């Protein structure tokens, strides 16, 4: 960054709040100054929501994962198959999702118990899923002369679901994105990142002022043309557009790969973004993070991919993530006709049935009081990175609310008892969330033993609710 630009940057109208680089920092480098209380107020709906729908939808869905005899593509098809941009633009001419119905998308999310939706406004192919005034490489250039983001944001608002937008910083189609692809045969001139950043700000202003997203979910930040400084500047710019806006940490450069957390580096953004993984021990209270995951093995639509996660896996992931203080953003990849694949809809409906009964244990919940996920490190087995493999010891998780502990039991004990060592808070009542059935509790200094019925109320995860005397559970540290 040149000296004059650096001086301009430092004189920017916001005090560059030097943030602690620790994970618990609430005020990040470059944020408009806000007190911790103001920050908590801004994050409140997101922290309470816990469960959202990710939607990866674009012209790549026309290919349905297939190209040149191969069938393992999706939203990366232009890059992975090195399709010339001029040929890729043909997909836009074929994109006409006449079966798209925003009400159906929102109903699918709501029936699953999801409280927010994050849809791709622009993925790495640069194609805008809204009628942008700044480019023809958007929905205007398709037979589908509608505005899916307008339709979806309106339906979300009617249904009380937060509408949020994904936006890729990297843009394989743009002439100005710094790392130009050889197969971008529609690009002209030399890449200019200042011009590209202005274009991005213009598009983002369209998105924020038209659709009022609750979150801007950035991605595609990892290539060298994007810098921490540009991330700070963009974060600042957006927070001036909408002070309520929440922005993930991929607006900056420090997400530490798929772990998604800013591990002690420069950081910007309001929460961490682990991808396709659940952090083993979580990060303790006070750290905002969200795991995003596919339902099968692709983000965008692939008609050959039938590797669907089971409702059991999804519900256990949800409990595991919530017990560590995180949110779960689960993806659907609609077809080029505008339909969410039926296997996705079916699984989400089963998850929704569980959430209908047990959602109280998840929504607005805090992390387990029993410390990081109990488990042991194998003396023999190694994980992918060659470190001793972590073997979770528990078949249950816990979440909390003031004066309550929720126990999500995956494997119902055969001996009719559930014991927790170390719980020191006085348990005044215990019951099954599913049917209110009161449970007998024996409590000693060593911990608590709960007498259970022979049959679990739910085959996937049954929730026991404990009312405790303390607002925050007191637990003896297990040796
Ligand atoms: O490259 C993208 C990918 O296509 C997808 O959008 C995921 C979802 O978080 N993010 C990037 C990979 O980390």
C-alpha cells in the first residue's frame, strides 16, 4: 500500500480500533467504534438463531455437475474444468428456473427449524443473482427476467427468517480481479484491484440498500490480490452503509483455512467460519463462530451426488456445534429449474420435526458447562495431520441457559441411569423435554445420577432438562 494511501487509510473517519488478536476480541481491527454492549446487541439475533440454511445457487447449476464426460463438478466447474468464460456465459443463456418459488424455499428452511438463510448473490464465477446496474454478467442476461433475491428477501421477511447474502471476493470472470485465469477469454486490459474494489463496493451497496441482508457472508478471500487492509476498508465501508450488518471473518485474510478461525493473526469480521468441520473442543464462551456444511458432498447442484448426510448426523452435528457455542449453516444446492433437491427437503423435514420438540435446547443456548468435548487422544491411531487421533468419549452433549442445563443424549443408557460427574450446582428438577415427564435425581458431592425410563423418547437424541439453583452451572474440573 503506497504511503499516501496508507495515510488516507489511517485518517479514515473511523478510529481503527486496535483489537486484541485473541479469539475473544469483540472489537476487531477497523470496526466502526462500538461498545461491547452495542456489539452484543448487533450479534443478538444471530447468536440466538443457531441454525441457518446456506443456498449455493447460480448458472453453474445448468451443468448439474457434469462436463466433458466427468461428473464431479459443481460451483467450481468453470475453474476446475477451465471452461473458457465465453463458453461458460452460455450457461446464463440457459438459466431459466421457472419452478423457483421463494415461498417454498422459505418454508423448507422454516420447517427445518432454521432461523436464517444465506444465499449466494455472487459466487467465484462473478455471476450476479440480481439485476445489477454495474454489469450485464448477472440475472438480467438470462431468460429468467425476475429478481430471485428480491423474491426470497421478501418471503424471508414475511416468515420472520433473517435474509443474508454470500458474496465472493474472488471473481474469475472480471477483467480486474488480480489473478486472471488463462481461460478468461472475455477479459480485457490488465487487472486493476483498485477498480475491482470500487466495483465490489458498488455491487455490495446495491445488495445492502436493496435487500437489507442481516449478514454479508464473504468468501474467496484467499488469493494474494486481496489484502488485510482491503478487508478492513471494506468492513468499515459496509458497516457505514448499515450499522446493524453482521460480517463474517472471510472479509479479511486470517481465517486459517478450513478451520475458519483467526488464530492470533490480524483479524476483521464478526465471527469465525469453520467449514465442513466442527472444532473439537469449541472455543469456550464469548467467541462467535459458525460451521458451514454441505448436505451431500457438493455446495452447488450435482445430480450424481447422492451422498446425503442422515438426519441423525445432522441432528448430532447441531447438538455438538451448539454445545460448543457455535451456529450451524447447512447447505442446499438448488437445480437450474429452481428446485431444492428432494433428498435435501426430506432430511431437513426430519430435522425440523426434532427441532419442533427439542429446539428449546438449541435456540439461544450457551455452550456446555462441562468443558471441551470429553474424550481421549489415542495412543496408537493418528489423525490426518499425523497427530494422536481424538476419540470423543461421550454419546451426549450439553447446552445451557440461565438456571438450566439441557442434556442431549445420543445413546440411551441401558442401566436406566444417567450420571454426570462434577456437577456441583443443586439440581431442583429434571424432566424429559419431549413429554415433560419428571425424572428422579440423586445428587452427591461427586455429581448427579438421573433415573431414566427404559425407552428413549427419541431414537436420535433425547433431551433431559435440568433446573439448577445457580444461573451459571458450577462444575468441578475433571482430572
Ligand atoms: O470455494 C468456496 C466453495 O465453493 C464454497 O462456497 C465454500 C462454502 O463456504 N467456500 C469456499 C471454499 O472454502
